[in-house]
């Protein structure tokens, strides 16, 4: 370990930034998180925490919190949009723990973020700090913030999401790509849906030009839904906006009554334009690197954006553990070389799922359904072993020796 400890600034207090900060603290670095907002919070929506991510969160000491806040679904249930026929049903719950050693959780985002925040030493988190510039000099990084504050550190990690300033400084301005999908999101009190007798499963309903996901969060008190439809353009200024429930219902006209009943029961819905980025050629320069949506924003159709951000932080910490200051650039290049292929693969698979999930009824859809019935694709336990069995805290040579 370098004398006095390597100092690191993590820009962004989202799931990626906070979990990376915890991983880096665990590796002995002196870490501070800088978040632009005046308080750290998350949107009112659910998030799936798959075993590749829960493994890392357990290692960070959050096993009890996850168990208290998370719902473990009994199964993935993929269904047809109109008649509700089962396309694939994969047991989860204990099967996930048996197969991968850690649970698959579904949680409220705000609960996850507050558990991460509570685990951080309070004096290491600085809200109201919007990064506006950075310069690298003599193996140090000087970060400047809109409020006039500065930080001079050995290492800067840009975890500021899809609009990341750090990425712009490193790679120049590049606009994010509108994927042609918008998502209506909402949370419905479970008691309002009691008459539907919903199973505690994670359901994905697939139909022409859209799909609908629903699962329970917060000790089964709330039902979270994400209703995705294809749209040619996004003309609104903001990427997220209050949505009209009537628009969501119109987009899901003709879908199964269960889907429509959930949409009808929501009080308010938000609509999100889903953007992604093409895989970047590089994430790192000198003492500066990126993680999470800042470098590999993806469609949410593998439910892996945040999980990959959590993995990034764990691998970054493994690369930096025991490093001397002079070794930081090599450690960051190593981090990028380990992480980039996996994140790129997930970006590509997520984009491919847009086509697979949204096939119009016809021969291709029939072939997809036959493959799913055979358990050879998608989220059958065998098909996801490469993803969920992965331990990002181990570098490849450690994983092969383990
Ligand atoms: C509909 C939908 C469903 C999803 N479902 C899942 C799922 O089930 N499972 C999953 O793993 N992923 C899911 N994702 C993806 C996941 O939400 C993102 O990948 C994840 O939140 C990215 O985390 P992040 O920390 O990289 O970025 P963000 O969450 O965007 O956090 C970035 C933070 O940086 C701050 N910031 C920005 N600019 C600055 C600046 N200049 N200075 C300081 N701070 C700054 C922001 O305020 C923010 O707090 C979903 C996404 C969507 C849209």
C-alpha cells in the first residue's frame, strides 16, 4: 500500500459511484464521493439486483439490508402479450442461491441507494458538488466544481451516468443515442391489485413492438412496472417526464387484462426516453477512468446496467489493491481491459433483446417461443450462468486459481 493511501475522487453518487466508493474504501483507498444534487436520492421505481451484483453487495456488508429490503421472486415468468400463455418459467428464489451462491433481489431504488449511502462514512460524501472541469498534472488530478470547491487527488473515477462530464473531458462530446423505446414506469400499492392474485414472480409479457415487466418490491407492499413501447422520436426536452396513464393504456390496447389492470391502477406514471451509447474505444486516460452508465449505458432489457456498474467498482478495487501511486495508470488500463469486453457484450445483448422481445406475431416469434420453451435462450438458469456466476471481485488469474 502506498504511504498515506491513494486518494480517489468518485464523481457521481448513484448506484455505480456509491458502490465503487465502498469497494475502493475496502481496498484501502482514501475515497470521497462528489454528487451534483443537493441530496442523494433515486427515482421512485424498482430495480433488479441479480446474483452477480448481490454477491458484491454482500461482500460490502449489505447482506442484512438487502434481505430486509429485497423481494426474492419465485420465478421468472415470460408470457405472451394477448392470451398470457407461458413462454418460459424459470424457478428463482432458492434455486438462484443454490446455483450461484447469492439471491436475486428486486428492490426499490431509493432503499438500495440509502443502504449504500448509510454504509459510507458521512464525511466522505459531498453533495451539491457538480464537476465542471478536470486537469491532470504531475500524476495528480485537479477537479473543479461549480460551487468553487476543488479536489486534488491521485485518481478520479467518473461515475456520473449517461451525461458524464468526465467522459466528455476524456473523449470529447458525443450525444447519447435514442434507442427508439420509451418506458412508462410506476409503482402500485399491492392491495389495489389483490383481486389479480399476482404471484411473487418477475413477469415479462412480450408483444408486438413492446413489452411489460412487473415485480414486487418493499416486502411485497408495492408492485413495480415498466411498460416499454417503441416510438420513432423523442421530441421532449427532458429525457424523463410525467406520463399520461391514458397514453400508456393506448399503447397497450388489446393486451391481456392483467397488464391493463396494473396500468389502470397506477396514480402517476413517468415516461422515460431510453438512450444508450455505442461501446466506447477507451474508458481510461492516465489517472482518470469511468464506470457505470458513464462508459457503458445500455438498454435495460437484461436488467444489468446497475449490476455492471457495481461489478466495475469491484474490479477497479481489485486492480488498485496494493498498488503504489506510480502504478495507477497500469491498474486503470488493467481494469478497463478486464471490464470492457463483458460490459460491451451486455450492451449488445440488451440491444438485441429489443428485437427479440418485440417481434410481431409470425414465424420469427414462433421460432423464438419454441427456443424459449426448450430453455436454450434468455433467462433459463443454464443460459445465465456466465452472467450470474461471475465474481467481479476476482481478477481473471485469481478466478482461475479459485
Ligand atoms: C427503465 C429502467 C429499468 C432499469 N432496470 C434495471 C435493473 O433492473 N437492474 C439493473 O442492474 N439496472 C437497471 N437499469 C439501469 C440502471 O438504472 C443504470 O444502469 C444505473 O442506475 C446507472 O448507475 P450510475 O451510477 O452509473 O449512473 P446514475 O444512476 O445516472 O448516477 C449518476 C449520478 O451522477 C450525478 N452526476 C451527474 N453529473 C454530475 C456532475 N457533473 N458532477 C457530480 N455528479 C454528477 C447524478 O446526479 C447521479 O446521481 C434500468 C434502467 C432503466 C431506464
